[in-house]
C-alpha cells in the first residue's frame, strides 16, 4: 500500500522539522513537502498533489480560512487538516465551513495527530478540541456553511446586537423584550455555541457573516 502523501504548512521551521520526523517515522505516511505561509501552501499543493495537508491557521499572508477555501477550489483532492493553537469552537466552525476536514490543537498528543491524518485521508472528519460532546456534535453535524442554522431568527438578532457592542438593556429596548429575556437568550446562546466571553461572541458573529456586508449594521439610536 502506498503511503499517505502529507504536506506540512507552518511558519515555524522547528515545528515543521518535528512534524516531518514524526510523520516519516510512520510506515503508512511520508512528508512530500513543506510550506511557510498560505500562498506557498497552495503552490506546493498544486505541484505535489498531497493527499493530506496539515495547516496552521496563523501564518503570514492570507488567513488560514482563506487558504482553505483556495485549496478546496484549486486542489479538491487534498484533504486539509488544521493544526492550531486555537482551542476554540468559533475557529472550528469557520474551518469546517471553508471545507476543512479536520481540526487538531497543537497541545494534543502525537498519536492524535497521526490518527487525524489517517482519518481525513479516509474521508472522515476528525476533531480534537476541549469541548463537550454535545457542542462538537452541533458543529460537526452541520454541513459546511450552516453554522448559523443552529440559531433561530430571534437568536441571530440577539447575537448581532450583542456582538456590535449593545448592552443587554439596549438590545432589549431595540427588540421590544425585557432585559431578563435578553439575558436568558444570551446565556442560552453562549451554552449552545460553546462560547465563554463577549469576545468569543464577536468572533463567532464575524466568522458566520452576521457582522459582514450581508447583515446591515444596527446603529444606536440617538436620544
């Protein structure tokens, strides 16, 4: 059986060297190339046609999510496995929506990464993240681009207002709800989405397009 052809994309040379040693030590894998940024990752993927590409989200140049989108368009047979420091469900949603096949945090054990490479090569989705099983299932169980489908129309309104910096009271006034109701919505949203802070909420809103051009900004009313 031919070994799995793996391309490593990370801007840290020491980490790439360590991954190369780990992967090449496996009888069913071989590293065919390395890249230090997103543009190089795409170019190398086009030239080498790897079956799996391990990709760091935080590299120079284009964002990791943009790189995944380009890779899926130009190298559809290459499965993208994100290897990142971001232990965050919002990033996971963005990766899967862009077409990524796996998500592993860099603090995971070596065996987890190797299992992930084998899994995505076989066409499966692999996630290693410090989340409850229910949150992972909510994210992974949705097809790409459906990260917003877990929210009701009212929940989307609440997320948008809170992410834009409105207080609970201001959001309640705009939606003609009681502040207690908005607080309940907020608590339920944070739990449903696996978020821990307003910063997480803002990031989720940005990555799902709630604060993008398709969603008009809700300006504060002047007294």
